[in-house]
C-alpha cells in the first residue's frame, strides 16, 4: 500500500462515500464493537469529510513554535512535579478548554520529587546548572550542572581524594571515599554507546533517501550513555564513594543544564557533570594530589503530579489514543505537547459525523521520573480497556522536527570535540509493529506523501528476541503500550539537543516538525477508516498467547525510587 497519488486529491470526499464506509465497518468504526453512541445526529448526504489532514486548515510552523513557547515560558527546567511543570500542565488544560468540545479528566499520583534548590537566573523555575558545585584548593571550578537525582549535600558538599577512573575499569570497594572523575560514554571509550546505523536499521521497512548515506556511520548520541551513567552511580553508591564527576568531551557551555539519566531513581551520593576544559583542570589536580569537594544543591520530597486526558467524542466510544509527556527541559523533550494541541484543534473543528471513533489525547506526567512514568498507569488502563473493545490503537509522539547536531574535533588544537549543526534533519524513527502490514504501509504512505526527511520506519530496536512479538523496544514511551500489547505506533528522535537546553528553539526545524505532525494526522485518519480487527492485526494473537502463558514482551511496572544498597 503506497499512497503515491496526489495528496490534494485525497483530502476530501463526499459524505455518501464516507457513510458507506462508516456503515460497512459498523456504526462505531468497528465490525465487532457494539457500544455505538446514541442520539448523535445522522450526517447529511452531502457533507464533506477530510480523509487526510487539509494542511490549509492546520497550524502553520509559526503557530507550532508559539505553542511550544507557551510551554517553556514557565522555565527551562520543567522537571516532574515542579512548579514550572505543573504550571505547564495547567496551561495545557486551559488550551484544551479554549479549543472546546473535549471531556477533560486528570489522574493524580504521588512521586518522590527531586529538584534543584537554586533559582534560575531568568527568574523562571530552578537551575540544574547552579545546583552543582566543584571546589579544589579553595577554587571553584565551573560545572555543567548536577546529575539529576544525585544526593543533595548542602553547601558543605562531599570531600575526598580526587582520582581518575577510565571507563574500562570497574568501580570497586577500593574507591570508597574517593571523588571519582569518569569520562562520559562516547564512541572512543565505550563502543556500546555508539552503535552502527546499520545495526539500528536492521528492522527497517522504509528509509527516507537521506538516510542511506548514514548506514556506514556510527550513531553517537549522549542519551545512549544514560544507562552507563546510571550503573556507575549505583556501583559508586554501593561502595561508599564520596562523589562522581562525569566529564563530557565537549565544551561545558554547549551542554549546560544537561538532564539525564531520568530514571527517577534517587542516587546515594552526589554527582556532577563538567566539560572538556574543566576535565583538563581536574587531571592537573589529580597529578598534584589534590582533594576535591562536590556539592549538589537539591531537595527530595513527596509531591503530586497528574496525567491530563482530553477526550473528543466521535461516532463511537472506541478510542484512538495519542499521547506524549509534559515534563521536559528543552524545546525538544516535550514538544509533543505542541503537536498534540495542533492535532486536537484540527480534529475538534471537524464535524462529529466525520469522526468514526472518539479521539483521546493523553498528556502524561513523570517521563523525567521514569520509575513512576505516568504512561505506565495510563497503559494499564488501555490494556484492560482494549479487551473491552473501547481502544482501537495508540500513537506515542515525542521529539519532533529536530535538527541534526554532531561532534567534530575542536579548532586550534584544543582538547576534545565541539558540537555543530549539520544542516540536516536529525534521524527520527517511526515504529510500526512487525507482521502488521496495515500499520507499516500506512506509515510509509504518510511519509511519502509529506516527503519528510530523516525518517525510518522500524518494527523495533534490537535483535529479535525469544518472545512474541520479537521486537518490543519502541525507543520511548511507545514501548510501554506496545509491551502491554495494545496496538501501537510511536515516533521518536534522540538528538544532542534532547537533554541540553542551551540550543533553545534553534534545536527544532518547525517546518519539518509540521510535515511530521501532518503525517501523523494522516496516518490516524487512514487507520480510522479500517475495522477494529484490521487495526489490531497481530496484537490479538499476541494477547491470546499471553493469556496462555506464552513469552511476550516484558510487562511495564513501577520501580523503586531509591537506588539499591
């Protein structure tokens, strides 16, 4: 199924054809679900309904940028359950109310919140950069910032002998009380943090033309080092190390305020990030036998946050679910909010008779506190409700329209590397499950129609496993609903700007973002014309296998918020 015909010819068709399709699949858009709504006015014969997004009626790139500017107005750091984050959720709710036509509910839950204590110099929110402090021989050394979820120490900090430990050496009991300087994982010191593009693309069913030249290259992005950082901090906490300093191989200014790992697990020792120039200073201090003092100015407390769910009624109660996260620290991390608001506005302006199914927009919390991710609790609902026939499919929307940033050697013989914009689109993955030609072809058709650069369609990351489906990793939040075996598509990218806030709005190509959001909307509308059985595809068989005790994907669950002893 390759939709190569002119998309303008497919934007609208007359209501007679729509109604024929509508009654073919059942009044609720499903051949098997009988929970159709009553008392909805029957469509007149000649009403016109869009079959893909009419881009002349959709938010332009300036409006998408303005929506995201409203999100970041509360502060660069919108960490989970912070005042800035909760203000952003409140604004989303008001924006949905302004659009109109939605039923809105909240699902509140409690987390063990972590946040820096210093105020941001802008006066908006708090500063991760100022939450980290490093002192050697009475001299303050500039830092990138505190590592999220590091133990707060107060101004006195933790002092110990400063040592350097290469990445190929384990943290052991011999490092008790030490302040450990450790390099941030890169291709040069940790090959696992930079897999080949060809490996990542192993399950590709489609790649945009600009992706083929990347296949011989390494995919090196800092988010791939988060688990190594997390493991180092767990190990250091267990042996009683004094602190850990992670050194980027790029200038501090380019990654200031970096927020990762984001697993929402509170570490048992202080930790900070520094840049490449500060690393050189620290190596000199080690050679001189100096101690170092690391301080983290942060607090932990119990706090409430919430998922915000907005439901747009259609001709049936069966829902198509779009979801994203509301916490973030850049213009990239949570820009799914702007995409979903633009889609919500578009669909709300369509006549109800043109919505065969109900549309639900879930703005979920605690993605930056992953141990208690709000999508887990929301996914549990969807898992149960799918069996009840009230969920058709889900779509996870994250990190849209990003520009590619790479590292190159610094000029003038300076140590390390520096980051630069390549002028290309950041590689972005659209996940469509294996053995599901309808979803795969729908995604391919949408991307071909909108001519979106930098795109690949995968059935999952990683090699096929000894379970069904064989690939469970959708790269981000979509992994959760896919693992619950609810029909899922997901979209995600992982650029340098994902966790580094200094790039601001420059990290996003809003024209590219718009094309991608249009493609998402097109795919939603295309799938909406199919029966529930067609949309479920192999998921029904996978769920039956799970019921029979067969090996399927891991089941998402909450984790302890405390690092193990």
